[in-house]
């Protein structure tokens, strides 16, 4: 028996190259520096971040997979992963476990995604410079800097999705060195991604195409064909994908959460009810409809960065079309298909919790594949220009034949001039791309690195900590962005620190407030709370029957601490706020505004 063929330098696995490791580490340091700078101050803490961190807090305190009693409407692994990653910091400093400091977890997930993107690019046989360009495009785009620094289930799912693509592409092109466990592991990683964020299922056809394209012929019998080997790999990946999903369904069945309980109107109270709610969701309209949520979402992406989404989408289209004539395009067809599927799903049939998708729902998932598609197209065009349209040869014999043909058929001077012209064209195109991208990205990144969006929330929370004398018995209504900070300030979870959404939808919280808004002592009025008040009756009435104690910030971004007098409607009694007299009317920065009705 002969030895397996040894890898040639052109197809050597990336892990054997010290230059690859050094380049990846340098790019990773640059990405973390840009994404981590000013991370606690911008962007504005969102309700999605707060909800995910609150669910992680519930896991750490043994209260289940979610803070609410309706816990089946979200994938289970996002709060589990976040609880695990923040377990040690929560033990050392529980007060620091609020949304802004926990964004370090999002940076860790982004760093892992950057490394996996580099590995995937090299396994797709992209040159080193193209793999580095993919990481730079992914990590330094203003759209990436804004979306990846926020704590989200999308960001936690992205490393698992990229890991599935990496496992689908063997590190070595020779069939004898291909192992059978990789398809199963790829399916398992894809299942973890879907159970972390359900929108990851959009990329599953692209993962299957990548697995099918890069599965070499490894015959288990003399009669097995290449198609049979690929079918076996796809079946193995499907088994790895279905096992965790079936385990989740079995857990829901054993805990009585598979079918909706009798008399329950909340779809999230059961797994099938949540699935029915998602399938029946009307979505947010088409991107071609003026004023639709989908159009606003795409507009939000393009306002952050016009280069990566547009150029990456065009590159994905060209790669899919050029898979017939380019080896690089054919190898990168799977990630390019992921871009097209994500773009189509986001533009035509977006859905989200309550039909209100966030702008980062699909942007986070598409970012690495947009960058990879753009880098792969650049590599294919560069090879095309430098080689004059000739197909690339990998074996040493063909390379020697080409050199002999050049020496025999072309004068040396003409060949040298042609090479200079080709390299000049490549460098001119690269310079034009940099001149069109770097100034835009510099302005976008500088705005992100210097902006301050969370100061009013921090000031309001500090004011409550210093001014409220009875946090263990008082009740304060707020949105999710301040909920965990209120809990760390001494307010009781759920019944003391009352989340506006749980007060409206969670029966356990509603039972603790039998008199509705009259059982509240304070309301923290944030822009998000005021915007959602028309849909939440208790919040609307509490704002309408409260008095301002302190205000932080200006204009529409202000945060107000408001006092709810007990029995102010028809009971003839008023209570005194449990705060010090000097803090009664606090640092108000503007005249009193009318309450939303």
C-alpha cells in the first residue's frame, strides 16, 4: 500500500503556516480595538439586549430558561450560553451584571466569528490576502461595529453557524484524509445555531450546498460513487442537525410545554403555540413597499454602511453566476448563497417577535458571508487578470509546461511588460476600492467610537439608588433596559422591579398587582417606554397619573423618574414618595412635558 499523497504548497492547510496565525492575530487585535472602544456608551441599550440578559439572570438563579412564565417563544440556548459566559463575573460582582458591561461577551463572540471566518476563507482555498480582507471587511465595517457590539442571540449564534461551515469544508483536499465525523459535527453546530437564534435556519441550504460541493470521494466500497459519498455526508449532517432539535421537542413534551394549556391565550406558553404564532405572523411587508418595516430595516443597514451590503450582495450574485467558469467562485458558492437567501428573506418576508424585527436580526448573520463573498470575488478577479484568463494549474507539471510555453512563444520583454500592466491594473483597482471605502468607514466608525447614548439611563439608575429609601418594598415600573439594574439596586425581581411587558402579558406579575397602576410607586419613563405605552394599558395609565421627580437628558431622548401617588383617582388620599426631600425634584433639565395618553 502506498502512502497518501502529500499536500503541495498551493493547498497546504492554513494551520501549518505561521504567517496565517500572525496575520489572523493582527487583524483580530484591530477588530477588537475598534469594536470594543466606547462599547458601554454606544449603541443605546435595546430591549432585546435587556431581555436576553434577564433570561440569563433567571437561569443563573434557578428560575428556568426565561424570566417570564411564557418561555417557549424563544430558542433556549441563547440565555444558557450567556448565563454560562457571565457566571463568574456574576459571582465576583453582581452589580456589574448589567447590559452595557456584559457587552464584553458580544465582543468575545465577534472575535470567535472573525477567527472562524479566516479559517473558512483559507479552507475555501482563498489566498492569504483575501482571507485577511474578509476579516477586515467583516470587523471594521460601521454596520459591523454597531451591530456586533450589542448583546444578541444573533451574535451568539454566528460563531456556531460559521463553525458549521468550517466543518463542512475539509482542511485537506485529498479524499484519503477526509474524516466521516465532520458532516455530523457540522450538522450539530448548525442545530446549536438554530437553537440559539431561529433565523439561522435561513442559511441551512447554503450549508448543505457547501457540504455537497466540498465532500470528496471517499469510497467505503468499490461500488460507491462521488454522488453516493456526498449523499452519505448530507445524511450524516442531517442526523447531527435533528438530534438536538428532537431533544428540545422532547424536553417541551416532558415539561408540559408542547401543547397550549387549556384557557391560555398567550402563544408563548407552548412550543407549538409559539411556532404557530411565527408562521401566522404577517411579517413586516416587502422592501419594495414604501413605509414598510422591511424597507426601514434595509434603510437602517444602508445608513450605517453602503459599501459592504451593496458590494457584498453584488459579489454574491457574481459568484453564484460564475461558479461555472471559476474555481474560486465554485468553492465560495455556498457562502454566496447564504448572502442571497438572507437578503431575500429579510427583504420579502421578515418576521419577528410581534412583527417588529430589529435591524440587526438579519444583518448580523449576513455580515461574514457578505465579507467573504466580496473577498472571494476580488481573489477570482485578481487571478483572472494576472493569469490572463488561463485556468489555474495546481500540479507542478502543468506549471512547468506553462513556463516553458512562455519562454518559447513570448519574447521575454513582452511578457515582462504584460505582467507590469496586469499588476498595475490590480493595484489601481485596489487603490480605487480603498479610496471609496476608507473615508466612509472612517467617518462612520468615528461617530460610533465617540457617541454617548446611555448616559440618561445610567444617571436615572444612580438617582434611584441614592434617593429611594425603601427599595425592598417599593415598586417601580420600567422597560427592560433598566430592569436588571433596578434588581441590583434592591428592588424585588418581578414584583418590585416591574418590567412593562411582563406586567401586561405575564399572569404571575399581573396577579401581584391587583389594583393595576395604583399598586406602583414609581415609573421610569424612557423613550422606549413612551413609544410602547399606547400598546400597554397599565404603562399608559401609570404615565398619565404620575408626577415627574427628576429628568435626565434632553428632548425625545430624556429619561424621567416619575412618582405615582396612591389612590389619586377617586380615593382622596395621596402618599408621600419614599425619597429624601433634597432629591424630590432632582436634576430636571427641562420644563415638565405632558404625559402620553
